[in-house]
């Protein structure tokens, strides 16, 4: 058959692709048999082509021009071998545009190869019209996820319900959502759902050391929008990329899996991960998860942004302890409680900060503030420590007896006497049986702190501890 004549009759980008037949559902090399002028130019003249070979050679392995992509291989296999007309609409990570991809089986094969016609359309922006052509089942599943995400009362309960829905759609033995933190080099299990017969055992600490595995998933997915591994031949890709993980999942009897990145633009937020899914429904599962991932990613990104803003609004970035805004919120909550509880209050002022800033510079002064905050945290372990102002700190000690609180204050006295790292505090303290009187307690502790500062200065006669005028 004259394949070149077929592709030359296509106006847009087109090529004929062959798949080497192997017994069962396995396949051998996938080759680009012939390409029309538009296709050849897309290989040879595209400035964004960052792949291995920029010279098109007919009947060559497609991996000369593209990194290996199992999604693409399955797409072509379904058309060339299973004789199905295929269409998909994706935006692979390695490109900045959207692909509307088509594969049409060619009614010709020989002893070794079977064939299909491949073509695609490219756009810079997603087309709502194309995306709206999904099946009714896919639309229902995705819409159901959207409704749950936007009707949230209990987020944990909602996301657990969504991951259960995803596992049931996949008919998988296990499914989870993992979030990634590349600054802390850690990953966290957001939610999971297991079939009764799963052999994959997890616990609260299972994912603590999982980051080194999860960080390799981007390389395994290789710029595609998801990874679908349907059989042992596909699973060999993991063996090649991450042998340690391969041995781990094989030991857990994992025979197939789906990995879908959760992204906000170029930022990787995490993954949907499902194991031992229903192979015959792979295309349907892929379509549902690809669309669902957009909405989960958007929701996850918004929540992470909210958490970051909340962090910035409540944490003093220099010392890492709570800031004045968070202290005011805590004081308001305590004052408005329906029932009061025992509370110890310490108001501490760091001696000598102004002198140190003036004489040795603010970097040295900043280090003193950091060490002072750490020292207060070490004395009042488990209690909330706030930076109330420039060199002022407040400590709130919840639900302790007066005797226990006085022991902690005595420990602070011992720390002050040691003057480790130049740290010295003037402080005042107050113990409350009813925490609703917190505002008056802060005023009383503040007054005691200033008395203590005057006494300390008179005792030390050192300009570093001169009180503020």
C-alpha cells in the first residue's frame, strides 16, 4: 500500500503509524511510516521541538522524535491493532498548546505490522466546544465532583467522598491523593480509599518517607498529562525509571496503575494515584480523571493559597512564632469564651536589642530576636509564644495549675540569669482562674514587666539594658 500517497492527500498534519504485533495485548516498536509535508515540517522546522532528532526518516521509531509516552502508545495501539477510531483532547506538560488528536485504523496489515492514520489540530487556548463533547457518563462524573467541591461544609469528609468515587469509577483496589511540598521535600496523604481486598497496606506514617519516590513521578510521566500502566509490559517503564519503587509495588501485588498530576499552571500540587484498576475501562477512566483533575487542582490550589495567606497573616516571618495579629485574635477568642479556664500570662521584653542594633547592626539584632523566641519556646514547651512588637513577647500557657505555672516562670528566671547568647528578658507574669479576664491580665503583666526592667537596669548598670524612654 502506498502510505505516502494517503498522507499527501491530507491537508493538515498527518502521518501513518505502524505497530509491531506481538502475541496477546503486547506490542513491539511503534514507527512513523510516512508523513506529509506538514508533518515533516512539524518535526524538522518547529523551533519548540526539543526532542532527540530533527531530521525525519520514514519508518523510524517514534521515540527518535518524542520522549516515550505510554498514553500516545495506547492511543495508537487502540486504533492500529484494535481497529478503533480514536479521538482525545489534551495539553501535555511538555508543550504550551492543546492537541485535538485523531487516529483512524487502516484496513491493511501484514505478518508483522498493523497500521493507522494519525492527525492532530493545535490551538493555543482550550476549546470549550471540543471539551464539551465528552460522554454523558464522563460529564456526570466530573459534574458530581464539581458539586461536591463547591458545596463543602466539612472538607475532609468531602475529599474522602471524592476519592472514594474515583476509586469506584476506576474499580481500583486503592486510590489516593498525594500533595507535594518541594520546599520541605515532603509529601502528604490528603485522602485515600481502599477496596476490601487490597494488599497495599498504608498507615499514618507510610508517606512520610515517600517523597524520594513521588518526586520521580514527573520523570516517569515524561511531560504527558497522565500515566496509565495496564500490564506488565507497561510496568517495566517504572522498573527502568525507579527500580526501588518497582520492587515495592510488585511486592504489594500492584499489576496496573494510573497516575494523574494535579497542577496549577506549571506548579505541581500533587497526584491522583490508583492501583489495580479495571483494564477494559482504561480509556473511560483516563478521560474522567483528566477532566476531574482540573477541578481538584483548582480547588487544591485555592486552599493552598488560603493556607499560605493565613500563615503569612499569623506568623512572624523573622522568628517563626505567632505575630501580633494572631495574638489579638487569640485574646479576643479567650475574652469571648462562654466558659473561662485557667491561664498563665507572661509579658516579656528583650533587654539590649536597641543597643545591639545600633552598635553591631540589625543582622546581629535579628539573630538575638530569633534566639530569644526559641528560648521562650524551650521554656514554655507546648504553649503559644507571640511576638507582640519589636522586642516584646507574650506567652499564653493554657490549662495549668498555679503551681505548674510558677515552676515555668522560675525556669525563665534561671534562663535570664544564665544570659546565654546575650539573651536577657524583663518580664511580668499573671495567673488567671478565668481566661476571660485576659485583657486585664495582659495589662497587669505589662506593668510588672516595666518594673522588672527598671530594677534590672539599676542592678546591671549596663547601657545594653537601658530601658526605652
